[in-house]
C-alpha cells in the first residue's frame, strides 16, 4: 500500500503540481515546506517565503526565504501581499483549517490562487470509516497528518474552484487543486 501511495503521489506531483508551480511568478507563500522538496520547481523570477513550524536547515535559492513559525494563528504578512499560496500535505496536519484558510484569503491579492496537493477524505463510506479509525495512528506516526481530511467546505467559503484533480487510493485519496480568491466573503 505504501509503494502504491508513493507512486500516486509522484504521478500527481509530476503531472500537475510540479508543472504548475514551475510556471508561477510574483510573490509566493509556501506553507509547511518540510524538507523543501518543492523549492527546486520555483523559477528564479518569483519571490518565495516558506514557513514551517519545525526548524529545518536546508540550502535554499536566492529567491526563497525560510521562516520557522507555526501558522495556526495569524500569518505575519500584510493583507493582499501574495499572488499564490502553495502547500503539499499541509492542511491534513492542521486542526483549525478554517482559521488557516481565512488567513490565506487575507494575505492573497485580488485574483490570488491557492495551489495544493493534499490527502482528502474518501468518498467511499467503507474507506472513510477506515480513515476515521486510522487517523489517530497516522497523526502519531506522520507529523499529525489525518487521512480524514475534509477541506472543500472551508475552501468554498473563501475561494472558488479553478481546477481539481482527484486520485482515489482506497483509504488515502489525494487531491490536486487550484482555487481562486473570492473578492468578498
């Protein structure tokens, strides 16, 4: 199952996420950068600020500024500052998704976009029950990551869908998404 999951993640990153990220320009906020795996895909014409609650010493390019901070509270940026907010497997670790998404909305410019790759809750009732059962285990082992991750209801309050790609994967389905900032909430 782990090998299958890794292959599906690699497919989603290669076919959707990495290509999209490599075409971005402007001011970008990456949330939960972990080991900085996405850094190599940003082109040199963008300005990236990457935040993670863990202190990770990694070499970054000139256009990437790394900050250690927990983002469950207010993001330390002005309103309407970023063109894009990017994350991979970040919201699955956040308990107060609504507050974080509200903050993302605040710091994004008009017509700003969220670009992400996430674990999501399964549409199958059997697999969803399994996700609920396994979530305490996955949270303990995988950096507080919950397989039972419902993000759309929170995103829909502040953003509108531009693109969604879903990959079913039994108890660990994935979603690549691009959402546009709504002008008012």
